[in-house]
C-alpha cells in the first residue's frame, strides 16, 4: 500500500513541522517575557498569561512530536507488512 504509506508519512511530517513551529512560538514568548521583565514594562498578570501560553505551546509541541513519531513508526510497519 505505497499510496497509503506515503499519506501517513506525509501527515507525520506535517505534525512534526507543526511541533517545531510550536517550539519556536514558545521560544519567542520566552524572549518577549524576558524583554518586558528587563524593563518592568508590563503588568504582573501579563507574565502569568505568557507563562500559560508558553506551557501550552510546550505541551502541544511534545504531543505533536509524539504523534508524528508514532505515525512514522506506523508507516514503516505498514511498509514492512507487520500491521
């Protein structure tokens, strides 16, 4: 089933790319929080909000990376005929 395996692999790559985007988003939010904190330029609630969003990005990134790896493994297993 090469067509199906190719589609699964493509989806795994999309999920992996999405995981990387979320990692980059978390890094940008960390830099923003750091810059704002260095100049005392934001109210305290903003840092809690930024932290919540950073956490959400990190968790979602890990989940997507895991899903990507599992799909990639599944695609490999379908190629081997073990599923």
